C-alpha cells in the first residue's frame, strides 16, 4: 500500500507522518518493523537493498521514503520501476516530500495528501487547534500578534505557542498553574526543563522517557526545550549587560518566576555551554524541516550528551 504526503507546509506534513508511524508502532508492536530512507543520501544499490530485504521478525513493515525529488536519476528511475510491486505489497510505503512528487507516484498511491501553505483564514484555524491541543488560552491580542509575527509559518506558530505555554504555566507565586497544567505529564515538563537547565542528565532522561510513555510527543518536548534555552540565553545576556533583576521579566517578556529560575540556572552554566545547547537544538530543528533528521532520535542524543 502506498501513501503520498507532500507540500510546502512541512510542519503539518511531518506531523501527519508522525501520526502514521505512531499508529503503525501501536499495531506492529515494535520499532524494528519500520524503515526510513532518505533517497538523496543513498545509491540505487542501497535503495534496492533496503526495499527488497525481508524481515525475519515482522510480517508487515512500514517504509518511509523521503525526498524523491532530490534523488539521483537512477534512484528515481528504480523507484518508479518498483511502484507496481510496492502498491500490491502487504507492507506500507509512505512517500514524503516538501515539493510535488512525480505524477507516476501519485497515480499509484492509495491516498495522496498535499499540505499547502496556510492562508490567513487557515492559519487562524491552525493556531486555534494547536493552542487547544496544548491547553493554551490566547486572547484576541495574542492571536493577532502571533499571526502577524509568523505570517502563516506553522513551525514558527508552534514555537510561539510553546513559549506562551511556558510563560502561562505558572501563577503569580511561581506555582504550576493547575488550570493549565492539569496532568502528571504536563507537570513533569517543568521538572524536565529544570533538570535540562542544570545539566542533570540522568534525571532529565528519566523524566523524558516518562513523558514519552505518557503520550507526550517529542515535538512538544522539543519546542519547550528550545524555548527554555532561548530564555536562558536571553536572561544571561541581560544580566551580562547589567540590567537590574527587577527589570528583566519586563525586558525579556517572561513571567517573573521564570526569570528568577533562569537567573539561578545561568549562574551555574558557562555561556558557551548555553550557546552550544541552543545551536544543537536549532540544528536539529533545521535538519528536521529539511527531512535530514529525526526529531525524536535527535532529541534523545541531545539529552544523553549533556
């Protein structure tokens, strides 16, 4: 069976791809039954070996075939030659690309889904849906600001939502707000941020695995960590510039309790360490958007390398 996902809105297409993979894992019961191959990175012989080698342990497998538009001519030709076989197979093949795939692939697909760039109307709906999923309540001014700042970029919108979720997750006394953080997994994300900020690798890894097992997606955890790291860098920069602690929350645009905790963290972490963390997260973000990296695996490497 063959599915095709493509389009310039790579956040939504990658999210759909992740949903397909997660559903397959739930049914198949093991990650070893899934294979990911980025076509521009492989020769024809390598692609042929991946697509034709059977599994000794699984009856059905999932193949994620990425970036056919960037494949060499011989790889692209081989893929099209194999289309009749792939479509009749009991295995599942998902072709993903950020640009339209060839007509031959689309013609053979059981289902094709295009993810076009968001219009102003669809961007507003997307923002509402993603905010609702994260339990983030946005007033009219906040919605207008995010929509104006992001210009329909779904990745940027999600980043802004995660920043809002982090800022609104505390009440005026610095206590996690139960109306916004109403599950054990949601509360644990704040503990993960603390452990990550303080380079407590074992604790951070334990909390991360607990969050994943509780059903929190790697994407949500990633955006929280990236937003948190940006906040730490911002607070560190303001402190270095001599900004008074009382003024930092207003200047940085964060909750006073968040600013206080961040200041305590940056006092114990060298600036170079913070910069390297930020660089690693941004690089993973870029690689994922370019389909050259797996967000979940990349995030695990970052946490284990602290």
